[in-house]
C-alpha cells in the first residue's frame, strides 16, 4: 500500500448525512478518450446491507484525497493506550 485517504462516505439522498453501514463493492476505471488522459473511477457500493448505489469520481479528485505512507506499519500500528 502506497497511500491512503481520510474517512469519507456517500451522503444519503434524502439528507446530508452518512448511513452507518457503507462499503465499496466494485471499482473500475473509465478512461476518457481524447480528453487529455483524464479518467473517472466508477464505484458501486452497498448501503445499510439492503440498498445499492453507484457513483463516479474523477481520478484527479482521488489523487488530491490521498496522502502517501512511508511504510505499512503506519496503518497497521496498534493504538497506544
């Protein structure tokens, strides 16, 4: 693993809040031909173990969310008491 992002969620359609259970179940990259090598990520996700959703996010936006990791122990390290 080379990078990670902060916590994020897909807001509920009816309210500007996040459902308590969300998980990304699929992801693919869509390359836009003739648009200067830009691309989007297409995501499918589950909501509250009973609904499904889909979203599109630009690869540039994902790059801006990432922060590099020096090594894997940064995310696997136990929390100190």
